[in-house]
C-alpha cells in the first residue's frame, strides 16, 4: 500500500515534464522516507536523480519499499488532466498490482478525478553514485543558466565550462561561430539578492566540456527552483541540481566529453 | 559455428545496450562469419553477386564509423587446427546431403535427360550406356529410400535384390534397355568382360572440352554410377569389382566433369582444363614408367580428382596444405578471375561427394559407411602428406614413399586394399585406426606445415600402416584383388584403379609421391587454390580497410581467438562476434547482434556470466567438448544442457586444485563412461550414461589437443596498439567502382554520413563519456537476477556452483531459489514484491521470462 498526497499537482507536472524527454520509463522507488527516482537516458550519458521527501507531501504512507515502473509519457498524460491547483493523491494498492491511480481533487469545486495508469516492468539498473568532493560548486540563477545553454547551443554542440576563482566562463565554438559567456561572482550577496547572485565555491580550477543537447534538457527544470547548483570536477560528471521546496531535489548528472587519448 | 545452444544458456547474463553507448570504444570485429554471410545473403536474394562481401563490409563499417566505434577487424588465418577442418568438412557433407535430398525434382530432370541421351547412343556403346542407364534409373530410388532402408546388412541384401529388380523395371521402360535386362542376366565373368571393354572404350572416349554440352547427361550418370558402385561394393566384392569396373569406366574423369557440369548448370562458365591437365600428366608418366605408368596415371587422375574433392569438401580444410592446392590449381588452372567458378565447382564436387556419402548413409550400419568415413579422413591426411614430401625425398619420407611402389608392382592390390578397406573389419578397430590417425595428425597441423615435412610424413605413413595391419583381417579382399590383378596387366590396372579411386583413396594417394615429383617439376609454384579463394576475398576486404584507414589483424588461426586475445592484451575494449566460440577462447566482453537490425545489441561479459550463471570459461570449454563445437563433434545426442548436467554431476566429485584443470572433469566423465555401470547408480547417472552410450562418441575423448587449442589458441601476441587513419576517399571511390561498380553517389549514400562523424572523431572532437563509467553499478539483488533458463540448466548450474568454492556467493540465493526442492511458498516470498506487469519493453523481457518460468515450475510442483 502506498499513498502520497501532494498539495499541488503543478509540482509533479513540472518535474515530469522536465525529465520525460530524457527518460521514457522511470522506476519510482517508494520508501518510508521518500519517493525516489533514478534513471539514465537511453545512451547512458545522463542520469536523473529525483528525491521527493516526505515533507513535500500533505500525507504520505508507505508500508514497505515498492518499486513502481511508470511510463513517463503516460504519467504526463495523467497529470495533464489536473489543474495546477488541484491536489494530487498517488495511490498504489497491493491488491490491484497492475495500476497506479492519480487522484486529483479540486477543493474549491469538490471535483475529484481519478486517472489510472498501467504500471510496467522496468529493468532498472541502480547506479551507486560515489560521493564526491567537487572541485567547484557554482550557484547561479536557473534562468541565467538556461539562457547560457540556449545561447551556446546556437553555434556549438558542446559547452565548455572554465571556472577559476575570478570567474566562470561558459563557451562554445562551432564551425559557424562561437560564444563565450563570463560571470564574475557576485560580491556579497544580500539576502534579497541571492536569487540573482552567482557564487563560486572553488577548490581547484575546472575545465570541462559537456554536450549542450543534454544541458538544454536539464534546464527545462528551471521552473522548479530559482537557483541552480552546478557541481563540477575535472573529468567527472557534472551535477546540475534543482532544489525542490527544500524537501527534495532533482539532480541531473552528465558525463563529460573528453579528448580522445589517442588524438 | 561455435557451440550450438550455448548462447541461449548465456542469454540471461546479457543486457541490451545502445549503439550510441559504444561510442569511442575500441572493438575487435570478428569478420570470419561475414564473408559466408555475404555469400549466402547474396545468393539467397539473387543479388548481384559481384563481391557481396565488400558491400557488406562497407555497410557495416559505415555503421561502426557513424557511431564512432573504433573497429579493429580480425580475419581468420590459414592455420586452422585440423580438428576444425574435419568438423567443418563433416558438417558440409551433412549439409550437402540435405541439399541433395531437396533437389529431388532437379534430379529427376537430369535423370530423364540421361536416359534420353543414353537411348540415343550408337549401338556399339550399348554396354556402357546400358550399365549407366541401369544405375541411373535405380539410383534415385535408393537415394530417396534413405530414411527407410537405412540399416542392417541383411536388409542390405534385400535392398540389393530389390534395387536390381528396380533396375529391370525401370530399364524396361526404355526401348534401348532391352539390352539392359539381358545384360543383367549374363554370367558374371562375361559381364565383367563387357564392362571392362566398356570401360576401356569409355576411357578412350574421355570427355573433351568440346563434349561439354552433353554434360548434363554425364553428370547424372557419374553421380549415379558412383552411388551404384558403393552399393555393390558392400554387397559382394567380386560383383562389386565388376560393377565398379563397368560403372566407373569414365567415373574417374567423372569427378571433374561432375563439378564442371554442375557449375555450369548454375550459370558459371567453367573451364575444363582439369582433364586436359590430367592427360598431360599421364603422358609424362607413361614415358617415365612404362609398367607402372598406366596404373600410376590412373592413380594420379584419381588422386587428382580426390584432391579436388577434398578441396571442395572444405575450402578452409586444405588451407594449410598449400601443396595440395598446388595440384588443384594445376588441375583447375585457377586464376584469380576464375576463383568464383572454382568455388562453384568445389561446391558441386561436394555435392558429388555428398552423393556418395548419401548412399553410404543409406546403409548407416553397414561397414562400408564407416570405412568410407574413415577413408575420407585418411584421405585428407594422406593427401596432405603425399603432397608435401615430393620435392624432398629424404630418407624419412623416402621410405614410405617408395613403399607403395614395390607392392604395386608385384601384387599391387594388396596394398591398395590393405589401406583402403582397412576400416571394414570391425568398428573398434576402425575407430582405433582413425583416432590414431587423427591423433598423429594433429601435431603437424599445430606446428605449421612449413617446418616439419618429414615428421609429417612419418605420421602419415604410420597411419597408413595401421590400416595395413587391420587389413590382415580381410583375406577375402586381398585374395580377390590379387587374383584379379594377376591375369593381364591391362585388366589389372583398371580394376585396381577403380577400386583405389573409390574405395581406397589412401592407397592411391600413397602411390603418388613418386609421380608427383614429376608433377611438381612441370608446375610453376602456385598459391593454394583453396586458400586463394578466400584469400582473394580477404585481400579485397583488407584493401578496403586500408583505404578507410581502419586497422585489421589477420589472426594466425582463428579470428575469434585473436579477438579474445586482443581483449586480454587490452588493445580493445570488447569483441563483436556472434560466435559463441569467443567465450571458449577467453573473451571477457562480447557484443552480439551488432549488425542485426531486428535485435538489440547485447552486451555479454564473462564477469556477468560468472556472476549470474556461475559459468566459467573452463566450464564452457568443457561444455563444448561434450556437446560438440568447431573442434570436436562431442557426444552425439549430448547438447549443452546435458553437458552442463554432466559437468555438474562430475565436478562435484572433484575438489580443490582438480577443479582448476578443465580436463579433470572431462577425464572423470570419460573414465566413468568406460567403466561398466555399477549396480547401484543414481538415476541422474543412469540417464546420463544412457545418453552417452546412445550416440557416437567423439574420437579420443577427452582430447587434450582440442582442449589445449581452446585454452591456448594460436594467436598473435603483438601488443602494438592500433591507430585509426583518415579514409582515402579518392582511393576508396576508385576501389569501390572497380570492385562493386558503385558510382560515387552510391558510395556517398552509404558512407558519407559515417565519414563525417568519423572525421569529427579524427579531428579530435571530444568523445562523450558515459555516466556508467563513473557510477558504480549496483548489482541487482539476487531476486532481481534473471534466469530465463530451463529447470535442467538451472539445476546443473546450481550444482556446478556448489562444487566450486570460488563461485560468487551472491548468486547462491538465486540458484537456491530455483532449486526444485525449495517449497513453493518460500520461492514466492522471495520474488519481487511487484508482481506481473504488462511487458512493454524488450529490455524487461528476461526478468519477465524468469517469472514465467518460475511460476510454471511452481505449478508443476
């Protein structure tokens, strides 16, 4: 038996919309403490890690660990039925093992809607992500980062990040042109400014390259959180993290592109 | 190829991967099957058969380059172990047998043609034609009786009479065949006389190139004659001889003609140089040894034909016997242009051979069958041997070489018979002889042909001497042969040669070497024909790869082995092969279905196999040796599953270090098999014993040489790393135009996008890494592990793991679960909490399968 009620269906909608292009079928792991999801894209370059902690939910009940395989396309369809202000109850009953039920309630109008989605068997591979002390952690406005990625994609298919104490530079170069965007860390951010500030926490300079195609998919989650946290070290996957109401996160891991050792 | 049935067992350990995820990987590509695939594919689709291998190679290369996979192509080498050659030859015969049976309708047509033309022959040719007709008409019957008439000698006799009457019946249908009936009733001596005459005539009127148009007729005749002859041989030797003499009057050239004909029927232009060549050789010989000459010439022709046959039987088989190929080339005058034709010829010769074997099969239990079988092998070996020594009559090979001569001069048939029907007396002897042959043979092959000619010869002649001993048991034959040959040299030489040719190829070959010196001097040194067939193809492919800047390796022996070794040397990240042999050679990562559009690419790793199935390389080798693979036939009736059961059963007896030695288990099985069954034996063992004793056992089981060939394959040890160059597009265009007739646009459509991507890589575009290479993959919980295998496989694997302390412990619970003794309830409770769900993804398949098999097994309990 699993039941979890979200105050607003909009949150779930945003989350699913931001990852459904990356991952088509997702295994949701429901445990006592959180609803989690970990999945890789089909080419195993990016990994999505979602954690929705109990605190996010109005009610949460999970008797035992359950793994629910859901097609995100179908889940998105179900969520489309909900208005943004509707509450969303996710129900899985042991007795009816093949389905998961989304129950949307419009409290103002006393309207309820139940959408049933078939579950699927997903051959999920759980990856243990090693704890990493990243050489560089950058926080910046998520909308800024989204724009950076969009702009760089015009000329290039890869995004180079160079980070020093003094600044962080995003650059991309293609056959037809190039683009370099620099940010200097905002001096001392006031609390109200925090949303707009760029902060760099640097231990070592970093210079890595990523596929911009994936970055542009990640930034679809920009609506979830005002700031994005980029954690980077040379030659390891970058983590693009969006906090979810301080009770969870949506993280994207992206494997870097590396120069071929033989060329 | 490979171990039949091994893939399905391994299936659960594989996981599907996307091509994209292979980007930047260095993969060894096992090309050995490609060429066959190309040929087959082109043939099956009636495509323009011009260099289909190159088209295939280009297409596949395009795929690899597009995904920026760095391929290293690995070609088969020439030095294939003899056991593989033999197995391949056997398989081919089997296959050809099937084809033969399939072409029933074709045969009918040919037969009719034969009858018609025979009817039209001038009357003085009657004997011959009659005989031919007789055989021709009766033959198909026998052929198609195959399934029903297989068996005992007694039934053989019945069959003989039956077929004789068939003969009459059939013949009666044709006007000119009134003679045939009469002929059949004529006293044997007279008949023989006639047949000898006929043969004489036929010999004089050997088919010339200009006679070729009538080949259709002759082909069927020859083929059928051969069949008839076989049959008679087994019936009664005396009669056999007469029949042989008659039916084979032009049978010997028939070998060649047959091939020629069939080649033609398939639209190949075939040269008949063969016969001309033979003639010239014969002439030479005649001048050299008046007495011996006639016989020798026959023998030579026979041998030549046989060599041809052999070559045909396995293009690869004779790969290392360049000498044999010399002869063949001499016969066939194979120039590069003619390679394909030659191949066709070869193929057809196989058919011819298959026809013989076919007939033999009809008498499955008959002694003759086995004798033929062995002689086939012997012949092959002997041919190789006989062909080698010529240039160098050193004492060691000189002795054996000359040996046949004197015997031939005095009582020629003795030797002839001695070696040929040797297998006949009794099966144990036969087996012993043949196995000894093979055993002795192997070392040569392993040590390469180049160095040890003399030693090779020794072995070969030792081989022959074995049969000679055995032949002592055949006084009948010998006596008859002797008596036959005493009367007049003229007469002698024919029967002898006839018999030699078809019954005793070994002997004929043996007599050869001396002649061959002559042969050899006449001939310019040639590349081996059998080799050059595939060699030309290989060279084309390699040229193509060079133009594309792709590195390749020509393995000393087996491409799969080389692939596995490259991986062990860390020169590549994995192997692309659909051949399960790679596992036996120690591959650790194998990608399957790389070029199969209908299937996902599957990635297998030795580690995963061991983890989820508990199967080690050693055990896979054991499976191969029990159930049969490219190097050994294994036990008849033992498949992978039974093999696993056997290993499981006996591995549990051994302990500690014994388990490290893969041979120990096999030896234990062999010992147990040869021991008489104890009165109290477990039901498993009783069943296994039954299976083992039912089928024909492999020679010399467990053969340490075969085992060794798997464990320590002959590979190139070079650790030089590979480099990928820029494609020479201009050169490629020319090459493709030249070889495939592709215009530039077509090449562009195939290769352009691939080259664009590839050039990106060459220009140093960064490679996308995979998240999986950074994150630790958590092994699935035991209950998540999938086993699509059947119960028997699971049980066997489980037992194997128990026997093996080194086995991964994590897989224990899994296998325990599948144990038959486990209560259903507990197995259920361990199941994934989430129960059955609709299967949507192919990737979810195996887990599903397991659940299904699990539940069904629960039900059965």
